[in-house]
C-alpha cells in the first residue's frame, strides 16, 4: 500500500530535531521525577519524626504505668503488713492485669 505523503515535506522534522525534542522531553520528565523524589524524602523525614515522637510518648506512658503499678503493689503490701488487710481476698487481684481480664 502506497501512502501519499505529498504536502508534508516542509512540516516534517529532521532526525536531529526529533532527537532534540526527545531530549527535552526526557529532561522535563527527569526534573519532575527529581521534584517527586524530593517531596517523598520530605514526607519520609516527617514520618520518621512523627514515629520518634510517638515512641517517646510510648516510653513515657510505659514508665508512668510502671510507676503506678509499683505504687499499687506498695499500697497492697502496706495494707497487708500494717493493717492485716488482704485486698486480694476481697475481690482485688494482686495483679491489676488479672483483675481486668477477669471482668465480664
């Protein structure tokens, strides 16, 4: 099949012009990818920062919970030794985790 190309001789780019155009397109795509990569890196840094803050909060709350548990055990021991009260026999578990698990 013969395709009529008459009239396109003046508007057809040369091989060099097509390569230059392709080079410009690749450069623009490269710039877009660099911007997207920079944005992704900023997002990752922000997520790492948020994660570190959350881990610090978890550590603080863990220490606070441990301190409360130590105080709870201290009060249980004080009540038993000082007044002879066995709180674990009155429905209070020696371990608060056991008490929470045993609730209906």
